[in-house]
């Protein structure tokens, strides 16, 4: 029996196992559920792996596993060691009332599995595990495989370096890293990505008074935190989408000719985005072409803001505070710590420029959270061809080659640990709605993912 | 037995009745609870009044009641008819987790009754009812008294005119109107107010896309509604607190010399506000003195804003939408409909000025809600002296005379119906926290309110 047949015959069992994993609501900050998921995974991996270990960290555990080759082809020119990366923590499911089925009770509708974490990232890394198991059961594992499962990716993997430093030898012989995360290209073509943007998050919390007060009785006296924060935020971005923080664009890389060529080959059609997202205009830097804004440029995004109450709960008050959450996507060669420093310097400059800004900022707390470096692997390396061939086998379609993915991953930690090239091969379809209600993954894409992983493991032997 | 003694002897019974009323959670939009409160009040008023009626409206019922004098003093120079106004609907209690005791289970702590609606407005109008009952029981009612209880004040009394038009004759012989609502002056002195600011509310709802999307995968493509709404809002107010909408200040009145004198006599100390509210600077128009901003100037307030999620629920998304709730406090002679028109014209001008604004505003819905006219009664009328004397008797302290209260009331409807002067005498202490968690009214202030109402009814006999 060949490996693909074995997979097809046992598909329902694998899906049942995946559903068991999905039912564990391993939201990053819910330590107990995350630990339950880690234990479940450790047990699962022990069925086939030669080595499995939970590495405790200051945060959630990181899981490591290794499979030694079951045979070595004498004729092979190399015996590479492959590292798969995935993360078993998930985003919070809110807003709950927008879910059609409960977020942690997977349900298949119209060929899609709906559940929080199915695409981001449990369904994707589980495809690797299934592929390994299929080959292992048939004694056909011909390469050395390693796996690292992160427990805090959705918080920015603050302690993955701590785990890696405890097991440095695990990473030393790795030859390449494969990450399956994020959605495939919006054109629905299979996708091979050579890097990802970085990210920093920042929280602005402005409390201008002790309490909410009646907006009539104290209107004109108590300052309004929303207006005041708007004054501050508006100094950081103009109406054309340009970030106004001094030096923000200084380290933005100039894409190499190969990267530019690959980007142009994508033939991005703005109209497709407009229809898919139901948008009538585009965000961020209005003077740049779409492809550049998607992968070669940083962003400056307000991901959430809250003050007082709205809609049926609106009250005639001056709210005491406002909280705004930002995320800033970085491209090579922007450095997270430097960008944080530039934001801080910008605010310091505002303080010295105007008494008005100084008064506001004295009451404003700015806290930085998640931080990922941007990463980029040159398109010219030989792995490109092997991986493209494997994806073509798994998806029965040639992949798009995307120089830089929009999303952010803790790739820099993997790069620091291995010094080796990193590739991203998403197994979730483009409308997976990760980080949103009704997150989902098509069963067909899960299957193609498993087939792709099998092809990679077979093709890397030679 | 004199009236005050009768009140003191029966105080506990009156408080028990007030608590029964408070336990009915008559949040304006909760029709059933509002109707329960209306029925409770109708029964209560029937115990003493000569006429009681619930006037049905498109919204919640308005309650009318009348007490004819039990005797007429032959020597009196006049027999005025007094109209009391109050409202029996309350604000929503959210956020619930900030209440120390449940909002609709009144609890006395440190001499204060804590409950939603105790100060705003049930405890205040109930003081009038108690005063009337005390005089009535002792056969000492010497003036004609009318009462109107609004069921939708917290929504801007959209149907009070409808109720009034059904019973126009009820209002025709009224000589003066007294409203006890809002908190007393922040100096804790008893307060006599000669008018109130008006208000309009406006909701800005900007939906720029079909759904929340991952801020990495779609960053640079999907527009950010928060940045875009900030761009629009920032055209309406500058960093110095001035409203930038053309014509916004055109109809703002010039206070009369008597009003200015009264305002100056208040000797407002900015430092007292800073300490009371824990603020380090002031809101709205930074170039004007405090007293003017509190009562002679309009405001332009953002009372709530929401997009995406914040704090522990923050996710790395581009939110699909943002909602901002504004309230604009008006002063004489600003007209609500005209101000709405100016806002609309401002937005139309933005659309024609820039493609960028036009694209944003095409996706933005602006809805106006509550609308109250500003109102102002000249300080020179003879009622001023009678009312000041009565307050001095009730509170054992001379009242502050405040030309214009900060809050808004449906006074214009009462003015249209009666054509007579309107006075506001708050019975709630300054830190009643109306519209906020842990709303409360001091028992002592309730008692002084009852005594003041008794004094008014005695002194108006002439």
C-alpha cells in the first residue's frame, strides 16, 4: 500500500483526533487549557516519535519531537534534517455571538471545518504529524524530522527563545525549516512563501480622570480622553496612510530583483481584493502599488479601540479613559526594538513641542507587547525547487512564489537557532478567517496539506 | 403637628416606598419594566391626587397628576399653579461589574442610597410627591399643583410633545415649572438653576469591509476604519478644543449682565475641579474661563467609541468597523435642527473637497438621536426670590444661583406647553454619579429636598 492510500483509508480517524485537539480551548492566556493541549500532543507524538519532550518556560511549554529515518538510501546525495514549526495556542474566540457553531466544538459545513484554531494553527501542523505517521506506519521515513510546537505564538512567542536555549543541540543539525501557517494566497493557488513581515504591538491607555461623569454637568471641564488620544494618534499617521514617526521607514529594505520579479509575477488584481473583502478603497500608503503594500512595506494598524459605551449602551458621559491597541507590521531590515524606540522618541518630541501634548501624554501609558523580527529567505537556494515540486504533487497545481508573507511568525527565533533557510507553506485556504469569528479550514485543503507534507518528506530524501 | 414633623415621623415609610420604586428596573428601552413603574406610580399618586392619568405615546407613557388646593387663603395676593417635572425612566446600569451592590437593589451605605435611578431621577421627584402627601394629609395644600412624569428622558423625551399635545389644557394655567434633576453644585451648596444646555447626539458608524481580517495577511489592503474615522473626526475639532464645523458658534448667545454677574459670583475654583475629578487639565475650549465653558458654551463630546477588541481580548486584526457616539451640548440660541444641518453640511463639504474623505464617508452612516433645546429663564423675575427663600429653609443654607445648568432636560417642551419660566432645583448631591456605576443619593439630601418642596408649596401661597 502506498502512503497516500494509507492516509485516505485512515482519514476519518485522523480527523477525529484533530477534532479532539480542537475541543481543547487552548487560548494563549488560559494556562490550564494550554497545558491540557500540550499533554494531549505529547501523548499523540509518543505514538511514533523517537523523542518527545515538553520544554517548560516562563510562559507556556514548547513541545519538541524527533523522528529518525527508518532507512537511509545509499544512493542519496544528502540526508537533510527538516524542522517543522507549528503552534498549538489559539486566539480568543470573541465576539462569541458572531459564531454560527460554538468555537470549540468543530463542525463540518459545506466541506469546511469550523472552529477556533482549526486553520491557525492546529489543522495545519497536524497535517505534518499525519504525514509523518503515514510514512512511519509503512516504514518509509527516509529523512530526519524534527518538530517544534509553540504554545504562545498568538502572544508573540515571548519565551520561545528561552525554550530553544535549553535545547540548543536539538536545532544545530537542522538544514531547513518549514512553517505551515496563515492562509494561502487570495487567488486560491497553493503558496510558497520565503519570509514574513515582523510585528510589534503597542497599547495606548489614556486615563484623563477618576471616573466617567455626566457629559452635561462636567462638559467643558473634564477632558475627553478620546479627543485627546486622537490628537496624539493623528501626529503618527497622515490621511494618505504614511507613518509620520521620524525614521520609521529608514531601514525598510529595497527588494532584490528576484523578489521584485516574483512579486510582479503574482499579477495582483486590486479588483479581486475589493470583491473578496467588500472594500471600496485600500488601506495604508495610498501612493504605492498593492503588491508592495502587501509584502514590501510596513503597516501601522489600529487593531482595537474602546472608550465608554456605544449603540444601545451609549450613555451621555465623558468617559474616564480610552484604550487603543496598535500593531505595526515590519519588513526587512526594520528592527523591533528600534521601532519601539522611534515611537517613544516621537512621543517625547511631542511633549517638548507643546504643553497640550505634554498634559495628555503625562496621563497616557504606552506599553509594547508582541515583537517579531521580519524574515526573508533568498529565492535562489536549491530548496525552492524541491519544495515547489512537492507542493505541485500535493495540490496538483504549481504554487505561487511569494517573497514575503503578510503575517508575522517567530521566524527570527528559528533563524537564530538554526542559521538555515525558512519556508512558509500555508495549508489553510485564503478565506480561513483566522483571528475572526467562524474561523474554518476546508477538509480538501487539509488533505492536500497532508499529501504535500508526504511529498516533501519523500522528495527531500534524494 | 406641623408638616415637617409629620414627614420625620413617617420618613421610614416613605423610604420604603421609594425603594419599591427603585427595584423596578425601568431602563428607558425596557418597555415592560417602564410600564410596571408607570403603574406603580399611578397607584401611588391616586392615594392623594385629584386627577391621575397615564398618557400613552408612541414610546413610553407620560404620567400626569393634579392636586387642587385644600383651602384658599383669602388674603393671598395670588394663587399660582405650579408644575413639577420628573422622569421615571433610568439609564442602563452597565458596566455591571463596577457596582458594589446590585444596581436595582437599593442599599444604604455611609448615609447614601446606592441604586440606578436613585438620583436620576426617582429620588428627586419622589421628594416632591412626599412633600405633597405630607401637606395633603394635614389638609394644608394651599396651591394648585400639577405633576408630569416623563418615561423617556434618558432617550431625549422623543414623545413628550405627543403626550402634551393630547392634554394641552392641563398645561394652560401653569404659572411656573420646577424641575429637580441633575446634581447640585460641586461646591455642595444648594442650587437654583435658571436653565440648562440643550443636546444633540450623533452616531458615526463606519464599516469599511465585510469582516475583521488578519492584520498581517491583509495589512496594506483592507482599510482601517479607526484611522479613517479619526481622519473625519479630526476635521471637526482642533487640538485647542474648538469645534471646526462652520457656523457652529454662530448662534451662541451673549450672556446678559445679570447672568454674567451670577456666574462670576460663583467664584469657580479650577483647583477644586482638578481635585474632585482627578484631572490635570481641562476639556473643550482651552482659551476660555471655566465658568463660561461650564454654562455659556457648547461642547463637542465623544461619549463612546468601539472597534475590534482591547486589553486581554486584543487580536491582530484590521477591524471591519468602528462606532463612535457623540453628544453635543447646546447653549441659547443654538437650535438642534440647525446644528444637525451644519454637521451634515460639513461632511458634504469634506466629500467634495477630497476623494479620500469621499471614499470614507461613502461607507459611513451618521445618525442623530436625542435632541433637546437649550433653555434659559431671566434671573430678574419675582419667582427667584420665593424659590431662593424656600431652598434656604429646606437646606438651611442660601442657594447658589446658576444661570445655566450643564445637563440637558426636555425643558423646551415644557416651555412650549406653558410659556412660563422654568427653574431647576437639584436635590441630589454633587457626587451622585448619575449615568455611572454606583449612582447614589444621600439620605440627608433627600430629606432636605422634601423640606424644600414643602417650603415652596407653603411660600407660593402668597
